[in-house]
C-alpha cells in the first residue's frame, strides 16, 4: 500500500512536470508577433479595400485589360487601332480581357471586404467601421454584377468561415435587393457619436464631419443603385429615390476620392496602365472629342492633348474614329485611308488623355456630387419626384466641370467658365433625359464601368456601333462581359446554372436582369 502511494505521488509529479514542459514548449513555438482575428486591427483592411477598388496590386491588370481594353471602347470614350490589347471599340472575342476583372475582383476586392465585415461583426468598438464594411461590400459587388450579371454573392469570400469553395451564382435581382437593404441599413446605422475609423481613405482629410460624409456617400450610392432599376422595377427605384431626398452629396466637397501617391501600391493604376502599357495605342474616341468641340466644352483642353507636341489647343484636338486598324489589306477599316488621317504626325496626331489626368498621383473619383445631381435630375424628369430636373441638371453640369480641380491646378476650370458653358446649353425639358444622361457620360470619363452601366440603363448618349469584321456581337454594343472560362472547370455546376438563366447564354449580347430591352 505504501509503495502504491509512492507510485501515485511520483506519477502526479511527472504529470505536473510534463504539463509545465508543454506550456513552456508552446511558448517556445509560438510567434509572439503573430496576428489573428482577435488581435488584427481591421482599420487596415478598410484602407486595403478602398485602394483595391481602384486597381489591384498587380499593376492594374483589370484596369488596363477590362476597363480600358474593353469597356471604355464600348462607350466610345476611347478608341485604338491595336486589336490585341484594346479591342473594345471593335467587339472582338477577347476571353482574357473579359475575365480578368471577375477573377481579380474576388481576390483583391471581395476577400478583404468580406474579412473586414467578419472581423467587425458584433464588436461595439467597431460600430462605424462595420457599417463602412457593409457599404464597401455593396460598392464592390454592385460593379461585379453590373459587368457580368448573376454572380457569387451571398457565399462569396466565405471559404475560411464556411468552407465554401464553389459558391452559388445568385440571381441579380436577389443581389440588388440585398445591396439596397445593406446600404440603407448601414447608412442609417452610422453614428456621429461613435469612433471614426483610422483607416479611411475617402474622407480622412475632410475634417471633423467624416461620419456625416459617409452618410451622404451611402445615400448617394443608394440613389445610384436604385436608379439602376428604372427599366425593370421602377416602383422600388422611386421608393429609394424618395428616401434619400436631401441626404445625398451637396457639393464637390463631398466627393468620395482616393488620392494616390507614388509607390507600387498607392499610385494611380489607370495612369500606370495607360502610360506604361502601349500608351501610344490608346486614343480618345472621335465621338467624345467631337462632342466637346461642337459644344465648346471647357473640359476639352483639360482632358485631352496631342501627346507628341503637348498640344492642348481645343481646335487641334482630333479623336480617333472607332472600328479601325492601321494598314492592312482592307481599305474600309484602314485608318490611314480616311480623309481626316493626320498625314504629318500619323497616329501621334490623334488626341489622348492629358498628362494631368494621367499623373501617377492623380485621384480616382469613386462617387461624385455631379453623378448624384444628374441621377436626381433623371428621376425628377422621369417620375416627377425629388425636385426640379432643371435645377438638378444645372448643379450636375457645373459640378462635373469644376470637379476636375481634384486633378490639380492645371486641370482647374473656373466657376465662370463652367457657367458660361451651361448658359450656352441650358436644360431643355423636351429632350431632358437625353441631355441629362449625355452629361453623365461626359462626367464619367475615367469611371468607365459607371459610364457603361448608365448607358445601358438609359440608351444615352445615342452611340453609333461599329461593325468591324469578325466582331462577335453582330455589330451591336456589348451588354455584359462573358464569365471566365476557368469557371467552367472550377465551378461548373453553378456556372451552368447561371448561364442557363441568361437570355441568350454566356454572350456579350445577352441582357442581365436590370438591362431589359426597351
């Protein structure tokens, strides 16, 4: 008995010793500087999400390939004779350009936005940051669904949390219903008496009213989302437009802007893409230049230049017609055979975006007062709600011109010059929707995704499509981008279900839910 007691005591000592050693071993093998969800500061993710929305860390491939290679050409802001990199004005098959935004957005935008949402969920110390996470998620997903249609939404980005690696493609109608709910609830839940996050890029420099700025940003985003539904669900659109009356942006001082700096992760990706990747090949489209010249628009000398001699004289600007190449055996599509081809300067005689607009430190205008006022003008003209369309139209036109001061002194247009332009082109109710949405098209150069979405929504401005040989749209402007071919393999079942719901299949000409035929 005595011997057994000794063994029990000895065993207990060994167990305690082992436990102590195990604790020491765990301490020895634990990185004291490691970060997990309990210690990571999610404010950093807000900064990341905002920067990634303007272009990913791989030098803006989605900006270069999707925004400028395709969509800017669809809406005739730019043209190119280079069919390999910038085929958008010719509607050619380009699976790489079509898919890059989809794949990059889910990696570089959706993932940090979902992480930001999850890490702030249910934590009172991050009350406002969580609401901003909801708004940023909606901002990101709205663009993705506007480009492709049905997309992974409710299950997207949740691989770590829910072990979902092949997310379902949700219907665009369901996505928009949730986007409107999320932005509405999040905006209403922002609290001016709670902490303001330290990682905000949009409004950090505006002073002490940042939460109020976010409220205006949220309500303006809500207005934009609601107006997307004008063709398919006007009742819902009108209800949200009514809800945000007087709560949207009130001046250019409220614009949501990402101001860039020099550096791999902080410089302007649009500028990097255009200046570094075949800048000689991407020109401003004749549709855009002709419009500015015809109307004596003061934006012309700010937005464009003949690059080879830095000529910004409005009279010298020359837009490149869409749908042409340089040379070849077919004179009908050879730009050198056209009567306006600049024989002395050649292709260098066509206008491109001005260096001030393409500076590496140039800002990205995420959402603006000008857009807000023009959307309110549209709603007022269309349904008679939200005020006087003429007043909103004038506010939008003046703001769109003067907002260019964000690009620096060399891009600043005076209030007087803006007013002179408006006085020469006042609101005309007989052609109200055309005027309003043509001005929206002019105001959204450098935000090509939004220009394209609003064109599909309204049909304005009226653009003449090209019919380049070999195009895949039968000579019509694309209505969406095709899904990545990789989805057919990695997420085949859900991809097939989404394609089956598309009217016409996975084609550039198929119409998504909110883009019903007029």
